[in-house]
C-alpha cells in the first residue's frame, strides 16, 4: 500500500503543474474526464464491496480510499475557460456559479479524506457510512453541474 500511495503522490506532484498548462480546452476536457473515470473506479469498488456486489476486503477498500483522496484534487484544475464547450457533460452553470462549484468540490474532497481515514481503520460499517456520505457529495455536484449520460 505504501508503494501505491507513493506512486499516487508522485503522479499528483507531476500532474498539477502540467495540468495548469493545457494546450487547449479539448485537452483539459480529456484530462478531467480521464481522472474522473479513475475516481469513479476506485469509489465504485468500495461501493461494490459494502453493497455485497464483490467480496469485502478492508485492505483493498483502504487502498482505493487512499488513492481517491490523492487524486480527488486533480480534475478540478481542468475546468478552464473554454472547456465548457466540446465533448463534455459539464454544464455551463459551472462557469456561471464557480463559487458554488468550488464549494461542492471542496465538500467532496473533505468527504474523500474522511473516507481515507475511516477505511484505514478497516471497520466495514464505518466505511459503508462514509462511502455513502462521499457518494452523496458526488451526486450533489453531478445533480447541479453534470449533464445526464445518455
């Protein structure tokens, strides 16, 4: 797990400076969609474990939560001017309500950090409660700022 976290931190430190300098809006959109897909994978695995769709493994839940807590900051640097158009499900309301969008991002990041802490303890019930709280913050942002997938 230490190697996994170290790799994620190294990725974070190299990605953030690069993320601030997208060559165009399309590159920013691709970047944020890719990172969100990875976030969805790790959060989804924890949900699958607590909902009985896959065997519960406290170690895997802790690793997924730690990665989520590391990568949860990455996609938000890619909501740059002009990236509201193109192949994106981001609603234009993001750019009109950036303060609220930022607040929702921060709520998600706090929930993900708590999920990391709770998951490290291995208590299935506590993980279940916190993954639901984390998912609720995701849903809150998606309800307001993401077009529904077809």
